[in-house]
């Protein structure tokens, strides 16, 4: 590795330490934008999915949960912010200095942070200006962790479906309360996942230029620190996009393969990043306020809904078996999980939906 390369890398990483602070506090879409993405995804759910997941009550719950990870910031706790803030973005340009791309980065977040640490230990000069006193939450050392938050939540949705399916396969051994709680867990994890997939639809959550252009700027792109917040909400108001005026019809669920979910997610995030420069071009030309800008924002919201629906469908379809729970239920019929025994008369799950079965 040449000294010249390390010198350039040092400049990039030093600048990025300052930028990460802004990225760590930035939201992606206001609550209305996240609701739009979630509503589009819900409308795209296939009728083959269980009827109980396609009810107005579940839709309302999913839409509320879609903004929940932003609410976690309200307590201003370093314990929460240390984990939560980097999960909302990934500055894709910052992977290259470490010899990575989103396609080649490690699949586990601790492998990723270990690789970053090992690189800095070998080349301490690249981050010599890092100031720990300005990083009380210890978040500025990573270029974001959005792919990991999406991947991990995807598998929590898979796990929740697996639990429900196992209970339904042992219906005589479980209570209605257990079924109800299993369903509620599915909805909760689906709703939290919706936030981060929605973040990935916002181009400024995928770039070092997340809050105005930084560094070399030969094309004279805007540098306003208000640009990010404008894309999150102001541009939606400008073009009239909200939960009651969706940007267009829902697009069918994106193809997300259970064995290649990372590759499909990476394709989605790269497509969002590819709209970052056009976004700046339109801001400079004024087209962002006009039909070209409206079309770009419409595309991002609709694609976010399609990807979210695809991940929801993939999680439901992923073949899994909770053998531990299955064996436990077979050995101990009537086991308690915070509810009444299966041998007692259970309360009804719903006045309109059956407690068991796919529909």
C-alpha cells in the first residue's frame, strides 16, 4: 500500500469522522414517508399470505411501528444511541478504502467492525485526528451498519414465523394466548424492519454526501446542511406524497431469495445510492421541485415498498423448523407460555379471525 494512498485515505477518513456525527443524528424520511413505504408494502402483500396478517388492524400497527426506531432517539441515551444510530445508514463510499464493497463486506456485523479495527491498527495514521471526547456514543468509527440492521431484522421475522408455524403444527398443545402472542411478535418485527428498509430507499442514507456535498465538488453541487431534512420531509410535502395520497400504485413484491437475501438487499441499496448524484443534479437545476424530482422521489418510495413487501414475503416463505419448540410441545402438551394452560378454556383470539391455520 503506497504512502500516497494512505495519505489520501487519511484525508477521507478524517473528514468522514466529522461527517459521521451528522449522519448519526440524521433521520431518513419523516414519519409520513415511512408510513407511505409501509402502506405500499402492505398493499403489495399476496393473498396467499394468511388472512390475519392482511387486516386493517395489522396495517395500522405496522405503519405505527415503521417510525419506532426514530423514536428510540428521543431518550438521548448513549446506551441506545450507540447501537441505534449507525443502524440507519451506510456510507458506501467509505467501504472502498478498506478494500470492501457492499457485495464483499463480511456478513456479520462483528466481523465487519473487527475488520475496520484491524485495518486502523495496521495504519493508525489514517484516523490520527479522531477525537474520542467528541464521540461519547462511540459511533463515528464505522461508516454505518444499515445492511446488518436489515439482515438481522429479516431473520427475526423469519424466526417469528417459524415459532407460529410450529405452534400451529402442535395446535392441541398450545393456547390461543400463545398463538396471539406469536402473531404479535411477527407484526412487531415486520414493523421494525419496515423502518430500516425504508431508510435504504432514501439515497442520502447511503452516501458520505448525506447532508450536503463534501470534499471535491467540481460540479458545484449544493452543500446546505438542510438538504437531508428537506428530502426526508419537505420534498414529500412539495409533491403531495403522504399516507392518503400515495406516490403511485403498489409495485409487486421484489424478489428476495431466502438463500441469497444479502445479494438482493445489496442490489436494492446500490440502486438507491445510484440516485444520489441525480438527486444533487436536480437540486442544482431546480428540477427537484418539478416533475423530474417528483418522479425520482416517487420511484424511491415505490421501490422501498416493493423491497419491504419482498422481504416480508421471503420471511414468511423461508423454510425453517423450530425443532426445539416442536419437541418441547410434543413432550409437554398444555405447556404454559405466559398464558392459560391448553387444557383450560381459552379466550378467543379475535372476533373475526380464526386462531389456527394459514387463513
